[in-house]
C-alpha cells in the first residue's frame, strides 16, 4: 500500500520538493506531515487545498473560521484530506491607495500556492470585492480543479424604522450629512448601524456582482451566490463545496473547461440582468484574459441592448441580497434568462448549465426577480461609450444614472488629481454650475492611486446645499458598485499615460450621448496636438518593489487591469 502511495503522482506526492531523490522527498514530506498528527491513511487520500483569505483587516471574512471548518467536514466525509492555507486577503476599506492595486498580487499568490503545494483540487474561500476575482484569476491560471466558495452577503439592519445595508445607504447618509441634513450626532449613530454582521456588502455592489458571476460562470455551486453569510445554508454550502472538491480531485474538471467564451458571455448577461457593478466588467475581463478570451466593450453593448434588467436590488432598486436569496437566488435569474444563455457550458457541479436549471426549484418571488417578458427595464444596466475623449472606451451604469442627463453638452470643470479634487471641490469660490460636467484626471490604473473608487465625485458642497443631487461626472477612476449617479468611468486610455482625458481643460465643451454611445471632447485637433506636446506624466515611476512591478505591467481597464505577463496569449 505504502509503496503504491509513493509511486502515485497525486495527493501529497504531487510536485515534490527537489532533493535529487524523489523517494526521499516523499518520505520526508510524509514524515513532516505526520508531525501534525495525521495518520498514514489520511495522508494517502486525495488532498483538497482550502485557500483561506481570512484576515483581521477584512470584516467581510470574519466568519471564515466557521466556514473553513464546514469545508473540512465535507472533504473528510467524502474521503479527502483537507489542508487549508492562508493567502493574502483584501479588505476593501482597509487598503491604501486601494484594494485594486493588490488584486493581481493576490491572484499571483493564489495561483502560485495552488501550483506549488501538493493538492488535487482547491476550494477558494473569498467574498470581499477583489478577493473573488483574484481567486478566480489565480485558479484559472493554475488550472487545477477549483470550487469557489463565497462569503455570502451581510444581513441588512433596521434603524429608526428604516432598513439599512452597506453600502448604498453609507453613501446616501453621507450625502445627506454633506448637504447639512444629517448632523454629526446622527451620522455617528448611523456609522454603528450600517454593517452589523459578517459577510459582504448587502446590496448588488461589486462583491455581490462577483458572487453572481462566479455562479453564472459555473465556478461556484448552483444556488450559492446569494445565501447570507450568517445563514445555516451557507455552512451547508461550504460542506457541499468540500465534498464536491473531493469528487473533482478524482474526476477532474478544470477551470479552463468551465471558464470559456460562452460562459463569460453568460456571466455578462447575468451581470446586466442584475444591474451589477461596473467593477465586475473589469474583473471579468481579467478572468477571461487568464483563459485567452477577450471581453469586448462593443460586444458588451450588444448584450446590454438585448438583456433586460430583472432584479430589483439596491443600489438601483429596493431590495437586498438576502431578499434575492429568499426570492430564488441567481438560479431564478438564470432560469428567466434561459433563452439568452449558452446552456451547454460545463459547471463545477459536474453538469451543464442546462442540467443545473432543470434541477433548479421553480419558486420565485416576483417582487425581486421579474419575468423576462416583464422586466424592470428592457435594456441592461451598463453601457460602454466611445469617442474622442475615450477612444478605447468608458463605462456608464445607466441603470444607476439620471436619464435626464444622458443627451447633454456641458462645460468641463477639471480636477487634475484626487488631491486637487479634495482641495477645491467644496471651495465656495469654485466656478461650477449644476449643468457643468465634473472631470477628474489622473485616477486611472497608472496614476499612482491605482484606479480607486473615486469616480463618484462629490457634488460640490455649494450645489449640494441647493438640492443638486446628480451631475455628469467623468474620470478614469472606478466607482463602487454600491454608488449611483451619472458617472462615466474607466475612461481609456487613462490620463496618466497621456490619453485625451489628460488634455481636457477648464471650460472645454464635452458632449455625452448615451443613445449614440458617444463621449466627445469638443476641442479642435490642432489645439489637442499642442496640449499633447506640452503633456508630462503626472508622477515619477516607482523604483522598487511591488509598486514598480505594478506600474510596469498593469494594463488598461478594457483589459481588466491585469498584468501583461499574466494573461494567456
Ligand atoms: Fe467587503 Fe463591501 S467591504 S464587500
């Protein structure tokens, strides 16, 4: 028995440490593993790695110890050996300059630790915004059988008779505070009531969008995306993920068989139907790039035109993720979208999407998930814009924007950096009117701020106080999936590489037409050439460490802000 185990190239015998003697390497590995108290019988089982992204700097993952125990239970029950390992965690609000800068670092960590350590399959435990894309990117590149286990959403809370949930309500109350309608005492009290359980933000923000995408892609178990973090079903899902990983260790289905051009299109359809986050387009482009698939913004527009919005969730609607779970979850959305989906895509459950939907229970709450024939809106929530201001594209979440601002020409009020914005936006002397376009430069991937969620520029205080709630805002930054407003994002090429956005000046005219999918800087070509000749990069290149690696290799938004050397070519 023991000799057979030593001859196998799976389980603990995978990827032996090089000592020049394979027999010695395995003997030493088993010996050291036994120092942890494992029996020989357990060490001969298929190994399921559990990539655990818990951290005291990540509130969304605070229930992971319990979740990981449930995964281990499932692995053991199915005859595998569960071995958890830590990876980088990215707690959205705890990282500077922004978690986005470190998504690729986490993806590299996940990929390399899956590849370097002896495991036959892996359960990826993540949830907060960047962690799921990082895990899926890493797993796609490592291409070992993988099950994505999601953190699950927070529960909404109740405050003075009102339901509250992170983080759409965080922004709503802060805007009221800025406008002088909620005092300091009030905002202090609200601070303690916005996020009160473990799990990811309670609305259809980036984390919920990525959870929905993980299920739609087929990388998370059917029915798992919307289960609340604190619900017993979440633990049962963890156990089932562990069990399923053992089956995948024995009969492998690799991520590259699941993440394909077709399943990525399915994921985009779901993203549009749920009114999901703009960030998810960037992350999906990065995940797709790891299997050699391009996500085209022009194709996104075609899909958006033919995919109705079906889910009524904040920030664009009324409900929370826990309501979506009770209403039938992402399975109910997939069932409605069935005529638009590629049903032959394989899933981690070992059956095709068609097979998944045949098994899916028929219950659906129509208050939350509308029928395909009676959608909330006939078109998808996202639209890509092109034009002289954004030759390679920009994104607008039209479902979260004010349609009255969609066909407009306006005067540019330009902020040259985030510091400039912070210094001047509330200056009573700022020359700004409600129908101006606010423009933020140098907040893209190579700006030194690493494309933060700063695209939701605050309404200048003097306008906010007069009741102005929305203005056209344009930048190369991202926006939180929980935010709302007429916000044009991800302008590419970005200002920090000398894109046309860098050349906009105060008083220039900009034309926005959502109908025509256009965003134009109305400045004569000769003047643009003159400005371009005088342009200088906004920051000096970093000279060392990860910041240097990031700056030298990060791609633009339409390529997912991945590193050039990590995409599959
Ligand atoms: Fe983690 Fe929102 S802060 S999902």
